[in-house]
């Protein structure tokens, strides 16, 4: 019990430091591995993302967010996860600079292929996300959908300090921005690549980092607890 309390305290403090110390969105990983039937993990991430958008003219949309994630293992090769948090939104061409609003999302993660000899796994990730941000009387809603696949590898022994999951893959995503006082914008680039890692500082507490390029330019930092 003392170890659990200490681990949760570490996770909470680290999350607060990340949020107050940086502006760098809901990441693909955290945890990147499949938990398997009965598995459960919670995590928090903070991030900053920029994306090229268009509505007949080119523009750039950006946001920062704090997102909490709960990940459940419903089968040996299948996990479900839910996102809940806060995010803001800026669109330079529209002169929109919104305040923090709700950030919601759902996702499913499926293990496509396992390479037992190398402790590697090919994973499919599907996610839908919703953000709402207000600037005075104007309100903009952002909807993002993605299909991602990535290869991850396990290093170290599960349940021990130093357990390490690096991963990398490709993502196809679509984002739409709509709301009052704004022409509808859509994402300009749909295909991107990403990479990151989860690292356990004790058998339960892990830290995560992830970067994306091409479809969006972003940095994600997180901390979590696997039960």
C-alpha cells in the first residue's frame, strides 16, 4: 500500500510540474503496449500541437491541453481508452484565441501482430476527439479522428524498474474546425509519422514522451500508473 500511495503521489507531482512548466495534446501512446484482459492504467499528459489548416486560404491552428486517460484491457489483444481534460485553441487567420474548454475522446487499440522472439508488437490505434474553446461570444469546436499503426518493442523485465517501451509508426488523421464567427477549416495534411517511449521508474509508475511531424507538429509529455 505504501508503494502505491508513493507512486500516485509521484505521478501527481510530476503532472503538475509538466503543466505549469510547459505548453507542450492527447497522445497515441501512454501506455503504448496492450494491457490485456483485466489490465488497467491511468495517465495524464500535457502537450502543444500545431497543424496547417485551410478554408480556401492557408492558416495555422494551435492548441495546448491537459488530458487525463483511463485505459482498460477488455481482451488479451484489445484495449479501450477514454480521454477527459481541458484544451484551448488558436487559429491565426481567423483571429481566434480561445480559452480552456472541454477535451473529450474515445479510442480503441488492437494488437495486430506479435513477434515473440524479439518482444515486439504491431499495434492498431483508432481515436476520436472533441475540443470546445471560446473567445468572447465566439465558440469553435474541433473534431479530430485518426487511424494509427505503430511498432513497439519491450526492453527489460515487466514489473521492474527500468522497463522500457520505445515505439514509432504512421498516422492518418483528419481535423475539422467549425463554430460561430468562423468559416469551417479542415486539416491540410493528413499523413504523419510519430515516435515515443514509455519508461517505468518503478514497477507501476511510468513517464511518457511523444513527438509528431507532417500531419501535425507536436510534443507530448505524460506520467501514469499501471495497476
